[in-house]
C-alpha cells in the first residue's frame, strides 16, 4: 500500500473520530452557553465555515485518538500484549520483522490498525456523548423545546432512552477493539513464525 493511500486513510479515520468529538464538545458548549437555533442554522448554512470546520474536526480527531490510545494502553494494552509476547521489545521487533519482510502482511496490519483506531476513538466518543448529553439535558432542559418535535419529551425520559444506547455502543466498540488488538498480536506472532520458516527453507 502506498504512503499516499495510507495518509488518505489516516485522514479519513481521524475525521470519523473527530466528528464524534465535535458532537460531545458542541453539547458541552451548549450546556455552558445555551442553545441558539438561529445562530446554529446560520453557521451551518455558511459555505465559508466548511473548511475551518473540517480542520477543527481533524484536529479533534487527532487529540481524541491520542487520548484514547493512551488510556487504553494504560488500562488494557500492556496486559493484552503479555498474553502473546513476554516483553514489549520482542513484540516490536517481531512486528518490524513481519512488516519489513511481507508487503501483504503489512497491508493487513494497516487495515487492522485502521479499524482499531476508529473503535478506540469511538469508545471515548460514545462515553463523552452520554455524559455531555445528560449535562445539557439537566442543566438546560429548555433546549428540548427548541429542537425539532421534542417539546413533548422530558429530559429524564430522553436520558433513560439514549444513555443506555450510547453506553452499549461504547461497550461494543470496546469489545471490537479488544478482539481486533488480540487478533493482531496473535497474527503477528504466527506470521513471523511462517516467514522465518520460509527463510530457513530457502537457505
């Protein structure tokens, strides 16, 4: 896979993560400053706002990805790695060997990392969306009368419906990330063994 394609894929992944981050950040801002429907409508209909919005979403994607990566590494990644590699140096050297020796395996690795990046970013996004939504609903319940046809819905009822959904989605992303990360470690170990066996047969 070319570096240009890799760069494009990474840009798209960070935008996907950044959209969620923009969502919970917007909810926190509305909770703090209030919701002005006319201002939001005007802002969304302004073409000049598109480029700055993309840049902001991309930057939010970078920040969210790094924070999620650090948190998951602290909470889970190290223990997960120990199931397959006794030391981090061995893990890194085995991965480097596989990536250097096989472009096909390197492509598989990039694809796996892409899905892991999105899953781990959205673990954080869904959790913060749940928190920010509840902060907004209970600090400014009047916002429901200004959004669509939600005036008949109470803050508590909306929270009871949406919060479990967001938490289930966060749990689903966690489960997916765990499985993807574990599969990558196991696959890297098996691929390195296969490549070394092929090298030995050739010598």
